């Protein structure tokens, strides 16, 4: 048995085997919080501190032996756990509710049921899958929607061509991603993965932060096409497309960025990010005395170090290259000036703002 005797954990493959779950069932059970995995290893933390790639997904982390014992001690094991993560298509879901597939599709398009995953068949048609237990619970809670004429509100939304299946899947997918990590930058990257790169650039004006978010971008869903026309279809499904959904994720990204910056700054080339405690106080810039060939003149803002020779005396050689001081105030920003708040940035990004354009695709500099 593949067991680490020191930490008492097993590999994900071994855990799925002992729980009698297929790979996709195991992944979904972890994402839904039914199986608790071990915390990321210190090695993964060190990689993130160096500005490295994304942390391991929850379903790829080891599982503690005590967690497996807890799950296997349930009276309905293994059938109960497998049933809670069983995914079914629209036809089988309609059978669980004893309704026609057409009626189930109308209920799903109007947002009454949320898909848990999707795949594309050989004709590049999107096949949505639903958790069987949730479908059954919906039928028990809303029996009036299973027979007779649908409510007028549902019919009107259907007549307007509303289809919330992709949007509900994105919302659920984001919730599962956020459940799997406590790292603030990884959480911000999960929100950014639902937005177009142009939208991300408008919210995140720092190129180093955008690069860091891109390194932490979550992996595509299982079965995601890698190329071709099927990839283009799937890529449209994972990006927010409704204006109010886009605005919601822009606000969520801005808030997540504020939390991430409070924890630590995004890594710059050649440096490690500062810990969260170091970001609470701004480090004062260190002045460097630079000598001139003939006479040293202390100009405005130049601080002569203690023990330095007066003008005309021996002088020290200047450093070969002045290094930027971490924590120093960026050039062009007045002392005490603060970055515009979230509401100010959102107002500037709304279309039709007078005085500065502020269109969705326009580049802005917020200092």
C-alpha cells in the first residue's frame, strides 16, 4: 500500500481506489468538499513565494489516512458517496424527475438547475452534466414545475432566448476553484480566468501583477479540448459574456486583488515577494551619495551620509549601478498620494464617462 508512514497520507490514486470512485468522481468529490485533502506541502509554498507556477490542485494533493477511515465508516459507504457525485446527462436527469427531456432542458436553460461539468461530442455539441442527487432534490422541492403549464415568468424568459446553463456552470466552477485554495493570489487568478484578457488588463494595470496572475491561472477543466474548433467552442463557455456578469467578476477581481496585495506583493524580476507583515509599513528610500569630479554639492533632497568627507576632500567612488529600493515610492507619485479606490476605478471603466473616455477597451493609468 502506498502510504507515507511519516505523515500518514496516501496518494490521490490510492485514495480513489480505496473509496471505489472513478477519477472524475473523485475529482468532483474533492471539489465539492466531500473529501478533505491535505494542506499544500511546504515545497509548494516555497515555489509560490519564489513567484513560481500554480499550486497543486486539491484533487492532486494527498489524503490523510484518518479522512479515508472517516469516509469508509459511513453506513452507506460506498454507494452513498458515489451517488452524491454521480453526474448524469439531460436525458437521464429528466428520467429521474419523470418529465420529458424537452421540459428538463427548458428548466435548465432558465436557471433552475446548474450543470456541474460539460464536454463536447464528436459533432462539437455541448453536453451538460448534472449531479443526480441535486436533480432529485430539485424535484422534491419544486413539484409544481414538473407538471402542467410552466409559470408565465419562465415562459417569458424562454421566449427571450435566455440560456443560463453556461453562466451557472461558470459560477459553480469558480466556487469550486475558490474552495480549493487559501492563497489570495491564486484566488484572484481564479476570478481572472473567467474574464477576457482585455478585461483583466483594465482592472489590473500593473504588468507584473498580470503576469503573476497568468502563472497562477487554474488548469482547464478535465476534457477541455486543446486545439481546433472544439477548443474555440469550449473557450467561449469558460469566459463571462453577459455585461452584468462581466461587471460582477471585474468587481470581484478588484476586491480579490486588494486582499492579495495586503498579503504580499506580486514578484518582480529577480526578487522574491515580500511577506505580508512587511507590506504594512513603507520602507523609507535609502539615499546614495554620488560624488562629482570637481566638487561635491549637496542638492535638494540629497542626504550626506554620516562621516562623509566635505566638498573638496577625498570622495568615495559611486556604485556601478544604483539599485531600485524595494518599497520606494514610484516616480511621479506625490508623497501621501493614494491609489484611486475601487469605486473610482470602476467609474472610470464605465462607458460614456465624460472627460476621460473611460470605454471598456481604453487604456488608463491609475498611478
